[in-house]
C-alpha cells in the first residue's frame, strides 16, 4: 500500500512524501526509516530534541523509541508498536518523527461492540476500539471466550469503525482448528458490516457499531481519538457524452424486372431443328421442345 503524507522537520519546510509499505509495517519501523533515510540529513541532535521540543507534553531528550506524532492533532503521539493499518494512519496527514520514552497507550473511544449471541458466553458484550482485537480462549485475547471448540488465539478482528459505510472492520482466521464462518460459509477472512455474525466453533459473535450516526460529539471533535483525517475530495465532473452522427445509407432500389431470354430460348430450338434435319431422329424434337420450356420456367420463377 502507498501512504501519502507531509513530513515536518525542525527548521525545514514541510515535505510531501510517498511511502510504499506493507500491512505488517509498524509505526516505529516507519519512523526509524524516515529518520535514517531523510534526504536532507536531519542532524541527530535535532531529531533527539528539536521535534520533541515542538511536541507539547511528549517529552524531551534523546532517549526512547522512535515514533510518529500527528501534527494536525496537537502532536498526538501514535503507539510505535501498532501497524500502520491498525493505527488508522491515512493519506493526507502531517506527521513528525519524535521519541517517546514510555510506552504509548492510545485507547481512544469504543467504535464497535462484539455481542455473543450463541455459545457458552451468550449475552456477553465486548467494547472494541480501533485497532486489532484478538478472539480466543487465551488470557491475552480482547474477546475471551470459554468455548472449548475455540482456539487460544482463534482469530483477529481489525476494527476500523466506519459508520458512514456501516463497516466494522475485517475478521481474519489465525490458523485455528475449526476455522471461522460468516453468513454460513467458511472463509479465511471477511469484511464485516454492522450486524454481521461470525461463528467460531460453537460460539457466534455479532458485531455492531456503537455510533451509527457517523457524527462525533463536540468533545470528540475537539479531542480526536484516531489518526483519521476528514477531508473533502475535489469534485470531478465527467464530460457529457455529446454523441456521434452517422450518415444513413440510401435505401436499396427495387430490382428491375429481367427481360425475357429470347435468345436463350431460340438458340436451343434452332439447334434442335438442325439436329432433326441431320439425324431424322424424333429425340431431337424432344430437345427442341424441352429446352425452351426450361428457360421459360426459370424466367417465370
């Protein structure tokens, strides 16, 4: 996938960059690459303190892991351990490379909910935030089930939470023994809409959106909890099809009636008479009579 963003560096103008990454690239790896592959070679001391000095509340100094700060959201620091798709980083943002000494916990607000509708844990609800939520019997699973037919880490649910499209996210099977099924069909992965149900072993999970209106509250608008950037794409007006004109061919004329083939009728008759005068055979008279009749019948037909 390609990510288009603006990179802010201390003492320099913002630069528009395009990064080609895969789905497993983490925010820390992207920040490290940007720090070491900077075409303008930002000094190490500027990287250690210059950006951190501009980030209010992030911390200063050269210690800690490299991560990214969202300039458009008051330099909010993104967890370096998250993958780029999980972090919600989208094209169009302005970012800065910074350091974070302590780990970042960017929980945000719940955007979806997983409701157990069938199985041993029927009735349980699990609030989901943007990112990855694991489903299984293991203690580290965000959706922990008490179903013996479910693996310890059965599947993962990549939560996007897009109310406008009524899309919750994507569920991916992690090589479990019993697999997952959506809509009665067993699948390795599937995109989930609001209200879809996923079966794992004897458990059936229904995913829902917590905010189906698609409108954020005033508090959420002032304090954004994701890296998504709202923007309006420039309208693109498709040209109207003006059509093409074609000249119609002339109507075909009726065929003219053919003339009577007198020559074709008379020539066999004359030839038959000559043969009769030479051979005196009555068969020659048959030739004289049949040939003109055949020509006349062909003309009338």
